[in-house]
C-alpha cells in the first residue's frame, strides 16, 4: 500500500512557518537548504517548506493526529491561532490555521475512525 512520504508547503517566509510547526507540533528540523527550503519531520512524514517564488502559497489542508488538544494549545495561543469547529461530515474534531492560513485538521480519535 502507498503511504504519504512528504508534504510541500509554499510560503513567503519558510523560516517563520517552520518555527511555527516546530513550536506547536514539536516537529524536528532535518535541514535548511541554501535556497531557504526548510525540511521538517514528524517522525513519519517529511514536510518541505518552500519559498513560494512565482507560485501561489499554500496547500488545501492536511491532517495531524494529536494525543490531546492540551498538547498543542500553548503553541496555538502563542501564535494567536483560533480553534475552529469542524463540520459534522468530517472525521477530524477540530480545524486550525497556521500563520499563512493553511488549514490543519486536528484529530485525537484518528481519521476516518482508524485510530491513525
């Protein structure tokens, strides 16, 4: 079966966005390239944060499984990120946005009832 290996996010400020993901979700920095791309990992999936250049910034959304809302609340508060409710037809319990407005589904139960 195929699994997601990495996600790429385009942004005006890769360093700023990388710090957000490091501080809120505890993701590890793997490296920063000469061109300013920051590579992070959550231990399972790698995330490349790229300069947007002449491309549109952003990503539709992605999901993050968390152990509890309490583990991310301090980081979200630091960045003044509001926690939004999810529509009833979605598997994630909550949705937040990062500083660039990329939407992130947060789930304690796991997505689609799988626990993952």
